C-alpha cells in the first residue's frame, strides 16, 4: 500500500491476452471499414480504446483494499494527543 503498487506473477499472461483481444477488435474495425461501415468501425475502435485496465484477481483485491483504507483514513477523525484536563487535576 505504501508503494502504491502490487505485482502479480500472472499479470504478464493477462497482458498478452489483452493485446490479442485488442488486436482482434481492431481487425474487426478494419473489416468494417472495408465494408463501408465507417461509423460502426469508429464505434468499435472507441470501444477498444476505452476497455478497462488489465488487473488480475489479486490486483483487483489489492486495489479495492487500498481504496478502502484510503476512504477509512479520510472519514475517521485524526486522533490527536489531547490532554485530559480532568485526569491532570486529579493527580
């Protein structure tokens, strides 16, 4: 959490799969262009550009956990070293 990164060994395989899928979508867009479906081809390219980033299950859990801790730190009051005057007077 402190470094802001988490590495999963399965990531490289997932990235390769993502590249293959993206390549497939871009081939579909090229085919649509050749068929004269320019607007649809543009929509397919936009879809491919806006695919969510690649995360393994472990990375997704790590991101969710880091976000949870961040939210928790923002909502909980900061504990300060405040003196309790009642206890000091009772000494």
